[in-house]
């Protein structure tokens, strides 16, 4: 796991790049063009 400073830095960098950060989201399946979360939501 990352330390708190590294984690905060990575999160800020991802948000600047337009990445939606979802904490505590469980990925249950990785597809060629999407990921499926535990609740059934597809992100891609």
C-alpha cells in the first residue's frame, strides 16, 4: 500500500488527468474496454 502522502499525490495527479477516482470500489471483472464493479456497474 502507498503511504498517505504518496496516495494524495497520486489522487491529485489522476484527477488533473480527468480520471474519476472511486475509493472502496471493488472491481470484479476486467473486460477489453471496461471494468465491472461489484454492484454491476460497467465503467468504460
